C-alpha cells in the first residue's frame, strides 16, 4: 500500500486493525511488509520488528517463496486474480519451523497507480484437526464391514452406512424413519427383542445382543447388535449408535457344535449323529452334499452319515477300497491328508464313478480325513459340490468344526462298543459270556440245522477246592486252559461260551448221540493232567444237556434246563453227563422253595438248637454237649439237617446259620450257668466260609463278652478239609481263637486226605473220629486199626479224642479199651432240646459205664 496512504491510515484505520483478533499484514508496492499487528505476532510467534520492512516472502511457506514475487507481479500487471479477493486455507510456517493452518483472505489495494495488498489471517488448526477426525470417522463408518445405524431418541433410524445396506439388502431410503423392527425376523420374538434393545439402549454403558434378523431376500441372518447411547448435557438421549456384526456363520458353527454335542450325549447312535451333522451343513450350504465315511476293517469306506446324497451313490462308493489311486475320499483315508477333485468330469481317478456321479449333479469334491487322538484315520468327511468349484471357505469352516465332533462321536461309539464287548465277552478266556448267549439264543434257534440244537453245560467238579488250595491266580490260569481244551473238543460250527465262574456252555446241533459223544470227548480231554505250576492236576466235570425244542422252546429255558441237568450230574457224584428230564425241574423247584423257606426261618428265628451229650469213655462223666441245628417248618414240617445245610451252603445262608448257632449256644450256656446246670463245654459247628472271614475272632470275643460265659466253655468244630484248605488263613483265624481260650475241634477226622505234618501244626485241642468208622468197628480188624491209630496220633499230639456215632455197648467197650477219651452217640442220648436236656441230666447215671 502507498506510504502516503498508510500515513493517513495510521490516524484512522490502523488502530482498528491493531485491535482485531485476526492477524493483519500490509505490504506496499515493493512487497515490503509495512504493517504487522499484534494478532499476527501471536500467530507467527515473533515481534513485528522482525517483520516490518522486510519482504513478505519471510511469511510465505518455503515451497512457494521462489515464485511468490512473480505471482504478485503478475496480479499487479494483469489484474487477473487467483487468490486475491478469495479465502483459502493455507499451511503457514513460523520462523521456528513450526506450522499452523490458517484461513487467508487477500485484498488488493490500488492508490495512485500503486498497488499494495492486505492479508487477513485466522488460525484454523483446531478446525482442520476436527475436520480430519470427522473425515477419518466418516471413512471408518463408510468403509467398515460392520453395519452402522444411528437412531434418534425415539429409536427411529436416521442414518445407515453402506455395510448396513449390504448386510440387510435395504437402501437408506427403505429404512430411514423406521424403527429396528424393519430388520427383525418378524416372528413372535420381535416384541421381546425390541424391548430388550430399547431397554438396553438406555443403559449408559451400552450393551450387546445377538438377534435373528431378516434380509430383504427373506432369508434369516444372525447379527450381534452393540447399542451405544449418546447423551446431551442434560443427560437425555440424543442419539443411539448401533453397530451390527454379521455372525450368521459363527452362529451356525456354534449351534452345530452345541446341538451335535447334545445329540452325542443323548446316546443317539453313531449313524444318527453323522446324519444330523450332514443335514445341518447341507441346510446351511445348499450347494454341497456332505457325507461321512468310516474306514472298515477291510480297508473300504462305509457311509455312516449323509443328507441328500443319493443312496445309489452311497452303494457305489461303499464298494471301493481306499488308496492313492482311489477317488478323493479313498485318497484322504489312505494318506491322512485333504484330497480334492476340482473337476470330476476330467479326473482320471473317477473313471469308474464318473457317469453316475455327474448324473447326480456332483461336479467337484473335497475330502478331509477324520483323525482320532491316537493319530488313526478313522474316516473321511467329504463335501460334494453341485457347482463347478470346490466347496467354499464357509464349507471348510463347517467341516473343520465337524471334524472335532465326528472324532468325539466315533470315540464315544468305539468306547461303547468296547464296553459292550466287555459286557458280552469274558476277559479271561475271550469267549462270549452268559449275557451274549442270552441275547443271541433267539437268533441261534432260528438257524436251519441238521438235527436238534442242543445246549451242553460243563461244570468243573471241585473247582472251588482247587481255587482255594492253589489261589485265584492259578484258578484263572486253569480256567483259561480248560477253555482251550473245550475249543479243541468242539467242531467249527459249535459255539463255546463261558456261562459262569467254573461253567461253560456249548451250543451244538445233531442227534442226542452226538451230545453223548461230545461229552465223553470233553471228559477225556479234561482227564489229561493239567499243570498248575509244577503240580499236575487231573480234572473232571459234570455235564448237562438240554435239547431244543423238547426241553425248552426259548433260550432262557434251554439254558436253565441244561444247568439243572448239570447240577443233577454233580449231585450224582460228578464226572459224567446227564440229559435233562422234567423231574429235575421239580427237584430244582423244590430246592428253590426250600431255600426261600430257610431264608424266612433264619429271619424269623425258627431254627432251634438241639444238644447231644458227650461223655468220658471211662468214667462216664459229662464232658460236654454238641449243639446241632434243627428246623421244623410250619408248612414243610421237620426238615433234616442233611437237606437244609446243603441248601444253605449252595445259597450262601450257611454263614448266617453259623453265627446264629454261636449266639444261641452261648446264650444257652449262660442260662445253664445261671441255673446251676453243670455243662462243661458246648461245641458249635462252623462252615469253611466262616474261616475265610478274618473278623470271626472279633465276633466270638464280642459274643463271649455279651453272654458272660468263660472262653473255655466254648469249642468251635471245623472239618479237616476246612483246616487243610486255605491253610494259612485258617491257621491265623484258629490261632487267634485259641489265644482267646476258645477250644478248637477237628470234626470228621480221617474222612479226608489230612497231612499229619499239617495236623501237628494246627491249633486244635480236640479231634473227632467220624461216625462212619463205627460201622465195622466190632468186626473189621482194619477199621479197629485205623481208629486205634487216630486215637494214638491225637493223644500223642496232646489232643482230646472224641468218637462220634457210638450206639452199642460193644463199640463203647472197644473204644474204652483203646483209651479213647470221649464218646458221643445215641447209646447215651439222641440230640435233645435244652429244656429236655435238664431231665436227662437228672436221670443220667454215669457209674455204670466204667470199663
């Protein structure tokens, strides 16, 4: 601006320019700065003295300084304005190198042919920053793949981004002014969902909800809606920002996994679970036909799951072996890697399958191996494509999720199969077991065979004795050897089953003579000595035969009758075969009735103890009494001990009878002591089972304490077989009883195969000569010699010798001459109830018995 004009302005205008908040810079016709106000100083961070009188270029950005003077000169000379009279944004550089954004307005001032310029500068750095942030935010909203909708306070849509339109198929014009209900699926859940959305939007923290929405095409999609309210200064909702994420794929995968796991845990069969997976995937991805194959033992694939894959193709694919030259499913199963056939029409591996495959609309396929945790390829998950392209990424994700589910389903199925095998097969012999036989008998009986189907049950004789003597490990080894011998004895068409602990059952067919011949063959095979360690053991067995349909039309009846015949063979001494007859069923039924009645008698205390006196052989004085169980049933009448003791041993009730006998005898002894009846000792018989229970001494101790009788007034009788069997355990139990002061008597001595070395170490103080030796005592020299030997052996070991079954005076005399200690038998008294025994005591005269 001309200086004379500046002089005039100094009086009027410049003071006003000095006060404006805009930076003001004036230059003259030579481009020299003539005015630089206070606001300009603040903008450039300098003082005016650094600027006034200098070329304006010092205020111009460095990148245009070299051309700036020419631009001004061009304007002066031509009057053509590019920036003069306009307002623009420029980046201004300060003297210290920092920059700021400014809005620049440049005015041209012409006076007397001289042209100067005035620049007005306003700092807009914050505006530019804000605009940039808004631009970036707009870029995010515009370019993100997340749908964004902005709502007004009434929850009406006022803005949607492009991703929203892409996600739902609705343009802004279709949704603006509407609520979010426009995108919901339209079923009865809409109101509830809307209420949740509205309620959640009022939460200052916002919230997220997964909702089922509806695409413009009508298909359902799942979205995750994040609602974020925007509040004004008064705390009222100004807008709600809704960010929507398409989770349709993840929702499908999650629901596939969840629902399949539920199906697996609900015990659906493997086929049903695999079908379920395939149907779900095909419903989600209609362009593919999934199928799941398992690798069979013959190295062929077997389809275990499909949706719409035609059955004709399933039958075709199931027949092919796996291998590197097979179609993609066979390759994947063989190599354990993914195999693809992008163009089945020209893939040579599909040569024999191509025509039917293409005819059914399949163009490409991808097969993925199903690998279990033990790295075994159990099967293949194959997706057949209806298009000319391989299954897409969505299908691959579905398959990846399904592989884990298939692994779980297969492993669970195999575990169940293993458990079923454990349930149906004997682990020791690997033979089918009783459960398997019962489940399969109906099928076996339907078979067409020559002759009759017969069940032959083999029960090993005295196996329990062998098991007790040699131990359970040796017993298991023996069962395995017996199973092997039976396998060799039967034909290839026969079925061998382990139907019990020491029991086998053979399913065979033919005439009844065949069963007899087979039985004889089995008995000969078992008679060949089998070694347990270094000990040779010859076995015998009892065999029972039931013939279909004479002895039963169904499997359970046949098996029961075969076992009944086997038990009859055992009862007859074992070592032979017995064919079933209806009479056996009656006997078995009678035994069941007897067992039930005995159980009831024990429960209701209907058993009674009778007592048989024992006297000193020489003096005749009372030595003691033996307690003997008797049973008179209200319905059955008197039941002999020989019958009910045998049934008690078979049914496991003998232990209850033994403990009842101990308790009753001790209580009776306590009563005699209180009444002043002098009975020195009461003897009670116990079975071998009691001596397997190492708590027996504690039971006896508690009983003695309860009744208050002295320990020496009780003697426990056990058979010599009990003493010899389970030798170590029996010794421990007997020794503890003897240490308590209780007497121990070996009953029926001489009837077994006692070892004298064992006898010497047994903690017994009494032996009893069995009643069977009384027959022939008077007339047979060898019998007398054996009895004499027993008496001498017992006495030499410091034991009291008791002879049972003494009925005649001559027997008494001979035993007294042999110096046998104690006599017992009907010569002195039959077993008497306790109340009759007192009368016997009163009438008994011992003096007449002196030898």
